C-alpha cells in the first residue's frame, strides 16, 4: 500500500478510536460513526481481496455505500472507475470498454450497459473476463473519464499518492474555517467532489452524502434550484463545492432573501470561469466563496483562494504540492501531482503538463486565467477574444442561463442566448447583454445576438456531459441563426 494510503488509513483509524461515536457520513442509507465507517470499509476491502484482480466499476449514486466501496478499493490497491450517471449510455459503454474492468457494483439504471459490455450478475458483483486490449498503468488507483468538447471520454489514470496529496492540501487550506459539516453537492464521479470527500474525512468532518435527485440535480446541467437550496439549508453545512452556475443560484437566493448564509464557512467554486461580478455579489451578501482552479490530469485542484489569502479575480495561489509557470505563448504549465498517463497512451514523460489554459501570474503569485487556448479567436480587427470570458459575464446577471459567443474573423461578436426564465422577453435579454457589456472592453462586447430556439443540451449534442459548449457542433447546428445576425 502506498505511503499516502497508509497515512490516510491511519487517520481514519485514529478517528475511529478518538471520535468513535461521532457521525462520519450521513445519507439515505443511514448515519454511520467513524468506527462504523472504518468497519464497513475494511469488510468491503476483504470482499474485494477475494475477487480476481482488475479494475472495479462503481455505478452507484451518492451515498454512504458508494463512499465505503470507493475507500475499500483505494486501500485494496484496486483501480476504480466511478461511472458518471450524467454520461450517455454510449459514453458509459466506451468507459467500460476502455477501462478493461472485471468487476462492477451498480444501480439498476446501469444494468443494460453492463450486459452490453459482456458482464453478468453475480451474488455481490457483476463480473466478466478481462478484455485482451485493456492496459491500465501500474499504480493506478483512480480512472476518471473527462468529456471534452469533441469525441468520446478520455481516461485519466491517477495514482493514490497524487490524489491524497491534493486531499491533504485541500484540508489544510480550509482548516482555519473549521468546516465540521460537509455537504457533497456534485456527483462522486466528479473528481473534485471525490477528493473533497477525502479532505473532509482527513479533517474528521461529518459528510452529508445524498443521491443527486434528492438535491434537485439531474444529468449534467438540470437543476431544481429550490430543492437544492432547501437541501443546503436543512443540512446545516459549513462547507460545500459548487460549479459557477450553482453558485449563481445560491447568491441570487441570498440576495432575494429566500435563504440565509447560515453556518456556511467555506464555499469552494471551480469547474469553469467565475465572473468577478458574481464573486463581488457573493462577498456583498457575506457568502464565504473561494475560487479555485484545477484539472483531472493534475489530480484536480492546482490553485485555490483561501481564508486570509484571497485575491478576487484570481483563482488563488498554487497549493504547496505543485508548481505553476506561464509559457511564452501564455499557456499555464503545471508540475507536481500529475497523472500517470491517459488510458491506452504512452506514460507521461515530462514533469511539466501543458494545461491548454491561458493565464498570468501576478507579482504575488496569484494565477489569473483568460480561458482556453484552443477556444481563443481573432476578430476582423486582429483582437484576440476568449469566448468563455464573455460567456461568463453574460450568464452571471441572473437573466441568461446559457450563452455561446462567436466572432472568428468577424467585425462583430455574435451571441446565441437562452434565458433562465423561458418566458423572458427580448427586452430582458437585451438589457442583460447591455449590462454585461459594461464590464467588457469594446473588442469583447457582444454586438448582436439571437435567442436560441431551445436550450443547449447533451441530447442535442450541443453540450458535453459536464455541461460545456460543443463549439463546432453549435456552429454547425445554428449556422443559419448566426448568419441572420451578421
């Protein structure tokens, strides 16, 4: 067992001894103390040890049981894939084929995918013979599949030392806020949430782990905000992790008096660009929001604002386990807790990973991002614009839910918009565009826009599984609509 795993298990053993009756994890499956958590994990670790070696697939919704099996696989040294519920069936089948998994534990909704992949149901596990083509790098603890803007999900192979080093640094970064109750909002298949749970366990916190539907989350981008906000309020959570769109809902609710800040002490936000205006609104209502930055290839979090060390507009300083530098073309480079490699490709050889993100480090070492390198376009006037920057400004005002910005080689920047309220009229959208433009330089402002006929979605292949725009598909699908505003 890697040293980081040994240290992690020793922490859990100490919690089981010193906090034996304290709740460790609470969910629909019950309330479990730290002593009960450790016993449940060790039992499942023994069950795994009795099975043939190979990768384990977890297709379980958020809950104590999913956490027990995830930890059991970690301590057993067995590679694990947490299969995203928000992936399409075709994407899940791709993950099963690529991972070469031999064991699976699933909710009922995954049965057809496993049968199609050659699995059969056993007494405790689904199982199959190892596929001949599978090749997972030695030392892999977690296989996380990232869904980019094109193509099938890509498998990122991560070792336990990298994962647990990040978890340890996250716990240290939030320690001064003393977050004793942590609510898992995102699915465990999201690497950031998975590591956030490890950080909570290291801190000896109480983890609130409920199925996504109970929190009002469905798929990659469908949210019942009223249900989610109710769950946050009822949980008494001190800490949680949000993506920008969920943070917008939380801030707007507090502004309108629909909920109180309450006991929240540390709200981390990542997964996409956060408009400075939204962070300012959060600060104005007293929400303790800390923006960060990371990517799966670097075992999740790279930089983070933290209590006493925050700079609005930045994603924080690099955590102690990594180094960050900026290449000559502005690309962010990271060294530290790197992946072992992509599944089916050669191992990573260079110590510095090119992230594909553009950014700068200020004189105090805070990282400021400027969007994706491959998404940047040049206008007809030779100005470089990153559409993600403009889209973030458009969607943070509480009127526009989705925005797509295009202007490559054009004299004007064009936008396709979908409102938060489907009944919103053109005047409301126009006002929202006007307000966003006030915070943008003239070359990045939206000069013309059209309302989308329907929201962008994974079903229409205009969003990735994690909710990001598929730019080429959007341009192709809505070419006529964009032509109308040029």
